[in-house]
């Protein structure tokens, strides 16, 4: 529990993309959403994770994009 609410943190390393990702989750009712987001940002700041390091991109999407790039780079050159 942090900032007065239950939170779940998961550390994820995915071979296809560079870096380590921290997922920080909590549950909130719609009317409590802004306060919940503020609490999450407080915890992230305590972990020295800055606002410019945050993303809304799903790492599963980043993996799919990396795989697509890898497939494109291994295609033979078009002789025409």
C-alpha cells in the first residue's frame, strides 16, 4: 500500500525492446481517477521515474513493432 491505496508494481524486461519497464497499477472509481493518477505519479517520483520516462504505449505493441522491423530488415533486396 502506498499513498493510502493498494498498488501493484511489475518489472518487465522484454528481449525485443530495449529497457526495463515498470507497470504500476491501482484501482479507482471514475470519480476518483484524477486522485489515483496523482497518487501513482507520486509513487513513480519516489522511485526516481520522471514524467518524461512515462509512456502510454503498451509494451506488447512495441514488441510487435520491433518484430515487424526485424522481419523487414531480413527480407531479401528487391532486384527490380
